């Protein structure tokens, strides 16, 4: 199983947090919201989670080395 690079996950997590603050500061800025949602989606894919909060939680633990590796789910795929 391939695992994401910890530095990449760390960078993406920091980027997510910065965009989160930007969206909270400017809730009507649609381009900021789109960037935030794109980053959240990427984090979900890298961490193998379905929701942004779970992906953030998993990423924080993965970067810190205190949690399990990202889940790789094959639910719904033929033969899985």
C-alpha cells in the first residue's frame, strides 16, 4: 500500500487551515470557498476519508506520527 508523503500532507493541512481562516473572515467570497473545498477534497482523497473533519483529524495524527496510516477503502468496487 502506498502512503502519502508526510511533508505533502503537512503542507496540505497547513494550507487547509489557512483557507479555513480566509473563508471564516470572508464568508461571501466564492472563490475562497471553492479553493477551500478543493483543498478539503484533496485531503479526503489522500487520507482515505469521506468527510473533511475526519480527513483533517487523520492528517493531524498521521503527520504527528501518533495515528494509523490513511485508510485505503475499496468499498463498492467489483471484487473488493
